[in-house]
């Protein structure tokens, strides 16, 4: 068995690997950049090595530094986690050549599945059905446009070296193809150093179904059943669950058998995922499920598989890398219960999910009924240099309805202040009647976005609760605010959750600032429901209601709103690089029109007009680096 392990990663996955390694008696070594000097994974490891500046390309993506750190600390093996160098065949081979153990698949397997076009050809030869499309070497834009027309719109452009939703664009009409191709190629080149793309038919009612596979060095390959990852935004998974709703045993058997064939075709060792796209217009049918790609690493969503199988996949990785056979045979693996995972991101759903950065001054993740996978604690900083995921919230229920309730309640009481998060959006998504009915497809979030963010507006009871607190803190008398314990109708274990009841003199009007805007309400008494939490932060009061945080402050004579909503200022939401400017000073614009594109946190972000008007000021220049809250443009309302 491996005795010492270097984790070539950061954040929650590094902490996750450290936890299992510690349970197995394995010494752990962390690596870190300047930005991560005080990070949780550094604090939890037995030893830590600094490997460079904050940008990943100068630290976590420099294989030579990571191998040198392993050598210097006496680590026997390197676990890459996911992302960064986890699917880099050259790095895997360099680790092996350095005499270290690579906790992952053979470099040849990574190479075989690393390029989507070559992988699909290989899968066709192995008898695994693939999605119709063009996977050739000709990358001439005009030729690709012709191929898209032959396939028939809508089509999906995908970077051949892509992953994680990057380098991917849906195109609905021929007129949009050229712009989408250029944007996709830019993002692919920036993220993967390879701008080649493939084109495939876009399935109109698509479900994203994937199968966890595992192989060892003794020729054994098993599957650990399927996961459904259909709830996505911009091709990034948001909610994952296992098993897949609506999957009958016959379809499951055929799908999982195809996944095992795919793994065997590349002589696979370790943890991997075979991803399929399903046309769910008539339910899940084996003849309408096609191979998309293979992820030759541990997946972000691996905890849901662990929850339904009782298997620790990281432990399996370490045992297989040590030369041991798989701990269980296929006939010893079964499904128990239902598991769901929500990805909690530092982003603002009300500004197009732009990432949010800064210190986690107030931080609460409810671990009463959930498994929390995170790489941060209160007081830590969300950096602009890396992926904005704060945590994974994972629950297991006796059935799907039970799991949905547990996960929604966990999202309800999440707080990351003043960093924005998507918990309110997640709570609304999990409570949507279509999601509860498992009427899923990968376009569901985009089609229902307005409904899913509608709950961000504070309710009347919430305004009253905030007003009562403001009244008490500004000299009001005869006010009582107390936790109100109550039982829940779903699961007895949840009876320790609290709401709040407040009493105050009735029929008194209170003025206050709510999320920076002047509001008034008449106070009396009110009670907030399950999952609502209250914090005091200086002279501010924070109340979280179904995941949405609201800030209440005293409204003082002569005071101004801190929000400056509606002033038309377009500020940079984070440090980044302007890669495109689509307007000029003096141009008339309409609400929602793209003004410019900012590249930051490994993604392209479009900044749009907040209302109809004119570009009164433009400071954005393509190619320029900008800092957070830099004034990029100003829109004056149309008269």
C-alpha cells in the first residue's frame, strides 16, 4: 500500500482526498500557490509545498514543480484530483518516469479518450453507439459550417480537448454559426491550448446520463451504476443524482454494459466516467442513448455514487494504484437509496451568474442532514484565480422525493457573506414541480431561469422580520425575537431545525434599507419558516430565506442607498481581461444586449445593458486587463 501521497490539486477535492488518505494511514502532502498559502487543504495536509504564483499556469499546471515537490518530500505517489493536470497524459507519463506512482489511468488510456473525435471513432469500433456528427480534421470555418448544415440545426460545437462545459456552444441557426465557432475556439485555445472542434447533432430533449466505471491492473472492470446530470447551466452541471430517474432495469443493464465495453476498449485502470446523451422525448430508451465522451479521472459528482453504493471511490483509487484488485465484484455492487448533490458556487444569479470573490466573513453550511464537501471555512477568501465552486452539498434519502427535500432544506440555510452564492437558485430549482416530477433535460434551467430567480425578491413576512430587528436595534422597546422550534412533516430527524418568531408593537411603519434600497413596512409579529437564519453583522442584519440572503440596515435621514441600482454603471465584477467590445460610445442599446466580453476565472462572461438606452461612456478596450469594480461603461436611459 502507498505510504505517502502528494495531491496535485487544491480546494474541496484536495481536502476530500486527504480525508480518505488519513483514514488509510497514508501521509499527505499538499501543494499551493501564493493565493492558497492559508487554504484549508494546506492546513489539513501533513506537509505542504509552495509551487508558485497565483495563476494556475504558473503553479498547479506546472508538472515539473509538482514532481519536484513529491521528490523533495519523499511522497511515493501523486493523486491529480480533477481538473488541472488530471487528464494530461504527458504529466501522467512524467510522474511514472520519475519513479512515482500515478493514481490514475494509464497515459495511453488518457490519450485514447482525450480527444473527443478520436474517442468517438474508437467507441464505434467497440460497438458503443455515438451521437451523429462531424469529427474530422478539417477545421476550415466554411467547411465546418457546411458540415453543420448537413447535420441539421440545432448543432453543438465542442472543443475536441474540452471538458467541464468549456469550449462548447449550441447553435440554432446558420446565421449564428460563425460567431459561435470563433467564441468556442477562443475559449478552447485559452483553456486547453487546442482550438480544434467537432460538431454533433444537438438533441432537443437531452438528458445527460453517465456511468461510473472502475478498472484494476488485473483485468477487472466493473460499473457502479449511473448518475443523472441533466440539470445544467451553460453546460456546467448544477445538480447531480444517482440513480437516474426513469431508468428501468433493462435499459440500465444495456447502458452499463456499453460503459464497461468502452472502458475495456482502452484497457482502463482506475476511476473513470462514460458520459452519454439521451433523447428523452419518449423516456429513457437504450436505442436513444449515445456515447459523448469519457472523463479519465474522478468526477466532481462522485459522492452521489459513493452514497448509493457504500463505496469510497478514493480508497479504491489508492488500492488499485497500489496494485490491489478491485475490492468488490460486479455482483456484489447494488443500489441503496437515492443521492443528490448540489454545486454551491460563488456567483450571483441576479447578474447572470457572474462569479463573486472576497472574504467569507459570515459562512454557514448546514451539515445536519447533508455531507458537505468544501475547501473553505469562515474567514477564508474566494479567489478570482480558480473555479468559483465553494462546496458540494450531498444528501442521501430513502427515495428521490426524500433526497429532494433534504437537499432543498440544506440549500435554504446556506450563507456566504458578503460573497454571493447560488443557494437560493438551487433551492428554487429543487422545489420546481417539473424537477420534482423528473421532467428533466439539459435546457431546463435556461428555459425556466426567470422563475428560478423570482424568489430573490423579499417577501412581506421577511420585510416585517427585518423591520422588527431594525426597530429593536434603533431603540425600539417591547420587542421579542426568539428561535421557534417546530417539527417537520417529512422526516423526524429534521425537528431540530429552527425558524424565528418576533413580536413588536403593531401598526408601526418602519423605514429601512433592504439590499441597499429604501423600503418601508408595517410591523407586528411574524415567523419565518424552515431554513431561515438570522445574523447580525455590524449595523447590518442578514436574513437568509430559502437560500436568498437579504441585508437590512437602518435608514438614516440624508442617507443614500448603497446599491446605486439603475444608474447604468457597468462595473467589472472581478479582475480579468476584456476580449471583445461590441458597442461604441453613443450607440443605442436595448436591455440585455451584449456590451462586452470579459475573460476571468477560466470562463468568458458577457456584460449586458441593464435597460434600453445609450452608451454614454465607454472605457473598455479589447485586450486590456481590468480590476474588480472598474467602470467599463455607462448606459443612460432612453428618453
